[in-house]
C-alpha cells in the first residue's frame, strides 16, 4: 500500500493526493503534524535519501532556524530536529513500500506508479 506523507494544507500535497485519486490508486495519508513522526522513521528516510534531498531549505521553518540548527538538520543528528520541526521535510514524501520519493511531479508519479 502506498503511503503519502505531508501536511494536509500544503498545496503540493493536495496536488499529489488529487493525482493519486484520479489514477485510482489506493493510498494512506500520514499527516506529519496530526499523526507525528518517529526518529527511526525519519532516520530511515535520511539513510535512503540523504539530508540534502529530504530537507526543504526553502521552507519558512528552515529560514527560522539558527545556523547551528541548520547544521544539525544536515548532519548526523538530523532526525531529532526534523521530528521537532516536521515541516523541514520536503513535501510530499511518497512511500511505495520499496522506495521513497520527495516532491510531486505528475510525470515522476506516472513513471514510478504506471
């Protein structure tokens, strides 16, 4: 089963959800804020994707971090900080069960999910 991670009021997440629904693909939506995140979950994403891919440096949250927190978000203890500030994650994050992809592009979703 597909899992789409994000926050419900994010426009890009809304586009991804609409695409999945129009493609008649079953998925579970996991809201970072409402459903929470665990350090283990975030660490697995960091291990697979890397902080440079996972962390959204254009987010308002990123811009509000101190320089030390920004270094932490891109370093070895990133998971703890990301759990405190889940909006640091690029959205949406699609988990197919075998791979993860951040961001939304209809072409990428089509290629990935056929």
